């Protein structure tokens, strides 16, 4: 293995047969290149789908109401169905052990002023569980708490973009915002993975906002995150049960799909995971097929190379070379070519993903990449195939009698 003369002979053979070396290495480099690019694009698609769920909690059930489309129990169709605080309490207490974080929401678009700056922002009345539901990160101060709800405090947690728009410089904590003529003290600033749009929201205690709206107890949306212990099937069933029970409570026909609506992430993610599993299988099949093509390609070329060197093998045997040394020489040369070509393929593949990664977002491909573990396994598979591809024909050639090998044209 570490025979200097043999290594010199291998590199001399490579330099003397550049075309042969390029042909044998090309299939290896191409196989790894296509493998990396395909798997990188597959990962990019998975990243894009995952990011689509990044704004809110993944185990989320969203319940809201609308207009009925069917008459029921003597009530007319086209009737507004409205949730209130009691309805929300009923929902979260229906099956408490299945509930994780939860929060009602009552929203309004209101004018907000600070000094000379002003703008219309979406104000959310909510409970502390909203922070978990929305995956919000507090970057200054704190979020609303049960004490704020109980006392109906005039406190607000603002998004990062609200701070930038209105307060601009310095800490926002303790500053007072005029929200629709009522002064609110800023107690926290949050960031949101949903982006700038979600960071232009302001959250206040729902009890405070309901009081501002003439003592209303209206709830626009009920957010309930189901327990992590539930399977997707159990979570889907739980969401359907909540919808059916709220329909009974609000006198909405069981066949009315508009009066009470439920958006269950368990359903959406189940469909998404099924699609991603199929997509991953397709990409994996194509990638492995490419590797297999590379293996077949180098095998065919090594058969040709050994056949081309049959006369050389005959000369070596005639001057006393042992079959083992002939096999070792050819196998070692095959592995060297495979390793060098594999490194070239990996380098070009990774470079290509880095160069084109940013331009693929418009095609719903986000941060395409391949783990080094997968690259290493593919690399080892090709190197091993290069070893076998060189060994089999070399072993056969080493068994040929010198006189027969010398007669080969």
C-alpha cells in the first residue's frame, strides 16, 4: 500500500493515459454531482414546507365562526355566529388533558400614536398562551400575564416593526402609546418568525380590549394547541369533536361547513408529510439511480482498461511479476482515480448548491443542502464500487498465461 515505487508507477500510468483516466473518473464525478444536487433540491423543498408552518405552533387547532348557510332548528340561514368568552371556556374545558397552550383572540384595527408618529395597526386582545401559539420571542421586557387579564391593565406588547415605526430609538419599555384614545404602557417587545407582517401587531389583555369595545365579550378566534401526546389521527378526531360540540352549542346544522370552521394543523401536516415522503422517495430513487449509473459506468470502463492493458500484464508476468502484485496495482489505481474524481464531484456539487441556492426560492426551494453524512456514504459507496470494479477484471486478467497475454492485440 505504501510502496513508493508503486505509487510512482500509478501516477505515471495516469499521466500517460489522460483520456482513459478522465473517462473513468467522469462517471464517478458526475454521479456524485447529480446525487448532491438532487438531494439538495429535495432538502430545499422540505425546508420550504417546514418554513410554511414556522409562524405558528405546529400542533395548532384554530376555531372561528362565520355566517350559516343552512336553516336549523327554526333559525334562518345567513345568520352570524359569534363566539364569546363562555364559548372559549367551554372549548378548552371540554377535554382538558388534550389541551396544551391556548388563547382566545379579539382583534381590531386601531389608530396608534406615539409623539408625532402614528399609524393603524392590528391590535390583538389575547391571553398569555398567545406567545406559545405564535412562537413569539421576547427581545425586551415581558409578555402579558394572568394579573394583567384579571386587572384589565392598559399594557401592551408590541412587535419589533411597531417599535421601529413609532418609537424608533432606545428601549420601548415604559413608553406610553395612544391606542384609539386610550393610553397603554409598553411592557414588552417581541420578534416573530412569521416576518415583518406579524411583527407589526400589538397584543393587549383581551379583557382590556373587550372593555374598550363597549364591554363586549366577543372572541373572534379560539386558538388551542393539542397535547404532544396525541397522534395525528387523535388530534384530527379531537378537532372534529370541538367543531361538532360548538355547532351544537351555537345551534348550527351538522352539515353547515361555514357557521363553525376549524383549521387543524394535524390534518394539514399529515397531508404535507405524506407528500414530502413521496417526494423524498422519488428524489432518493433518482439519486440512488444516478449513483448506480456511476457504479456501472466505472465498472464498464475498468473492464475496458484492463483489457487494454492485457499485453502489459503479460509482459509483467513474463518478467516474474506475481498475480497478486498485478491485481494490487490495478485496484490501487482504480481507487485513486475514484477518490480524486469523487472529491471533484463533491466539490462541484456543493459549490453548485451554494451558488444557485438563493435563486431557487421563487420555485419554493429554500436553502438546498445535503448533510455531510449522506455525502460521505455516497462517496464511500462509489470508492468501494471502484475497488470492486478494478478487482474483478484485474483478477481475471492476472490468471491469463503470459504467452496468451502477449499474443493479444
